């Protein structure tokens, strides 16, 4: 009689993915670092991300708005405004625009540490759970809950021009769901649509490269060429990115069989779709935030930590994101354990702290 095979529950319940008591989760091959249970837990990483995110948002929601006020008014006006609300708060450096800019730069640099860790925890949760639907619903709910506090904190008005980071994470998970679906499809089930995508895979790679280049620091290439030849910033950058995408695709796939090409081309198509969608919706970190999630997932089993490639993606978007390379230290010592139970803490903290920062700024500065 054949012995019944039962699925096991991992010791790490992946609270980031919305696992509830009794949920069955899939076992995944863990990197060697998971064998050593000493180190940093998931909750410790989350606390690091939350603290650095808060510092970043103090800079974006308060210091930068105050800096704009200081640009438009003299130091005496700002001193009288602030001391009328909080006597004794004023310091001499607050009247020096250069000093305020430097402090803001420090706060925002510290904040670069947060987002890659959230991406990493997102991928960890996805790898450990089958309950993705519940996770997606939760992200969507809190994305809408956070939208007004996000607008008020950063833009001092409510509108549809910008979307908060929950939308970025939501699109990242949706991309992983699609990529994972293609990955686990049987070779015989690939229909004509998949085969067509494989045939135009080189074009997909080129278009993805073009759009990525035009939304990243590679736009500098176009600016240089525009200065030299006056041919516009965007066109040379698009051409540069398109050629780069093709140059990366062809050497990798030249000796691959059809199934591998179908899976890669389909994954690139999914990446392109959600990258563009994030850019159109103008989510926090945009398409590069989605790209970071996909990169961490795609290279998770590589000898080089997949997290590294997520940070590289963000650094390509903006050189200032390079501060996040410091994250390699705590993530390297991540032991795969959940740690403290704080499943809903981040969900509640994100909109709550944004709204409180807005209220604090409005009380002191009046807007």
C-alpha cells in the first residue's frame, strides 16, 4: 500500500504572506544561511525597515516642506511661525537653508535602507505560502486606506497623481504570481500565445530595456548626447536601452531549447507589463520597485544573494539608492525565523504614521 504523502508546514510561517493558523504552506529549498538558526529574524529586519522608513518620511513630510517655506520666506518669519506653536524649538541652523538641506539629505539617505528590506520580506513570504490571494486582498485594502495619508503627508493635497508603496508591493506580488505560474506549467501546455511570446522575446527584452533606461539614471546618456548633437534627451536613451536589452537577451538564450525560451520570454513580458503599469500609476518607486521584487525572486538561488540584485535594480533607478547596499549586512545574517509576531504592525503603522506626520506639520507650519 502506498504510503500517504503529507505536506509539511515550514518552521517559518511567513507572516508577511498572510499565513493564518492551520494554513498549509509549501516547502522550498532554503539557502545555506537558513541552516544556522542564529542570526537576525524576520521581525528584526522589519523593525530596521520601519525605523529607517520613519526617518525617511520625517525628511520628506516635514523637513522638505519646511525647506520650501524657508525658500519663500526669511528666517525671521519661520522662527516666529515655529516658536508661536512650539516655544523653544527654534535653533540657529533652522534659519540656514544649506544646513536644512544637509539634514534632509541625511534623513533621506537613511531611508534608502527601508524599501529593499520590505521587498526581501515580500519575496520570503511569497516563497513560503499558498495563501497569496488573502495577502493580495490585504495589500489592496491597505493601499486604499493609506492613499489619503500618503497624499497629505508628501504632497499636502489629495489627488490621484501618486500612489503609495502598498500599490508597488501589490504589483510586485502579482508579477511573481504570473512568473511562478509560467515556471510551473507543463511543457505540453504551452499554447500558441506562449510560443508567440517566445518568438518575439528579443523584442520584449529590447522594449523592456528601452523603457527601463528612460526611467533610470541612464537618461544622463541622452542628456549628454543632446548637449553634443542636439538630438533630444529621450530618443538616444531609448535606443541605448533597446540595444542593451537585446544584447543581454541573445547571448543568454542562443543555446536554449524552446521551453526555456518560452519561460524566460513570458517572464520578461510579465516584468514589462507590471513595470509599465507601475510607471503609469506613478506608484512609490515606480517600475523599479516592481523590478526590485522580481530581481530578488529571480536570483534567490544564485551564489550571489538575490537581494543584491534587487538593490542593484534600485541603484540603476537612482544612484542615491546605493545606500541600500548597507542592507546586505543584516540580510546576510537573516536566519529564516519569523521572530516577534507583528503581522499587522506594518500595515497599521504605515498609514498611521503618515497621517500623524501630516497633522504635526499642519499644526506647526499651517499646511
